[in-house]
């Protein structure tokens, strides 16, 4: 059985192997999410990615390969690298105490469109209409409007990723994201899993995550490919 450390080195692969197996699409021993849910793929052998990427590209115009260090091989006659997002992985050490002053709501399917619109307003590119199905989402409302959200994305029996942490530009600097991350983290701990998250290198939010008790552990890069 793979250890937590094994899983964290290739989180997309193991998520699709375990908790998110129902979302898995496999080509040439490369695992992808159903593109309606999440446009991510993962691999262990770069020699398999060229053929697999061509097959997956028949189902979506753009997608990401997620890897710690390996560079996927691609058929450059059909696909091109639109960008490489240099990211990093963070893992909870010990959660800091955070005073919860806001009402935090567990969001159900009724709010899926509001979540989608808020995430795409603040952080376009990763979230899909059905990403909501990957885990729990929590939100904060102001005057009946969803203004801040944090959800759960990749997960296995051992870890769950905090993701889609966004706040409407009109409501930033009020500590909303901080409270949502802390709440989400506590919910993951209740399930005896390790909370993790991913972000871009140099993201100012890293300082917040560190104050909450998360520690930088490794690189985790997103390679965005698109059809020619």
C-alpha cells in the first residue's frame, strides 16, 4: 500500500486511484479526470504521455498534466504547451488557532453556479461546472450573496486538498479566506486525513498558509496543453 509520502508525490494519480476513481479516464496507462469535472492528468512514465495526451485531447480543448519534476512528452504536431505554472505543495503541520467570527455554510448543489461564477471571477482556468462534485465546499455570505468560498479537490484515503480559496474583490482583507481555510482544515482532520494545498510559487497567500500551520514541502507543476 502506498504511503502518504508516496501519494503526495503524485496526488492526481492517487486521487484517481482511490477516492475519485469514478471520475477516472485512462489512456495508455495515463490517468485523467473526466474533463467535465477537472482538466488534470497524471503519469508515472513519460513515454506513455504522448499517445495518451492525443486521446484525451479529443475530449477537451485544454488540459493540465500535474507533476513534481517530470516533463511530459507531447506530440507537438497536435498539441502545444500554452504555459507552465510553477507551483508548490503545502502540507499541514499543526493548525493554528483561528477565531471564527463569520457564519460558515456548507454549500449544496443549489449553489454550484454561484461557486463557479465566483471562482472564475477571481481565479479563472482550473475550475469546471462539475468540480463541485470532488468534495465539500464551504462559503460565507454577505447580504445574501456568496462572497468567499473554499472547497476540497484532490483526495485519497490519506489526504484531502483544500482548493478554490477565493474571495470577491469587494470583500478582501476581512479575514474571510483565513476562516474558511481553517474551517475546511478542521473538517478534513475530523476524517483523520492530512490537509494539503497547492499554490503558485511566489503567491503572497503562502504567508497566510504558513501562519495557519501549513509547510512548504515540494514543487508541484501544472503543464497546460492546448490543441493546435
